[in-house]
């Protein structure tokens, strides 16, 4: 079943974006930004949108089967 992001997940995502944007604005090296971005991606289980999309597709398929 499809699940939307929780308030806690939204907060964590915003905090991560703030970290990345601060690094970019402050002129940190690209290597440092890439390392932090990779770590944050792992922490968030990225690419979670693809997983959510697949979950939604499966839910839609289940509903269609039930309607038949």
C-alpha cells in the first residue's frame, strides 16, 4: 500500500537539503558535497520516490483486481 512521507521524514529531508544548500552557498568543494550527498542518500533510503511509485502502482493493480 502507498504511504506518504511523515512529518519526521519531511523534517529530515528539509534538514538534509539545508545542509547541502549551505555547503553549496559557502563554496565547499564538489568532492565534499558529493560525499555528504551520498551519505544523506543512504540515510534517507534514496531513491525512495521510485520505491513509492512502485508501491503505488502495485496498490492500483490490487484495486483493479478486486474490482474485477
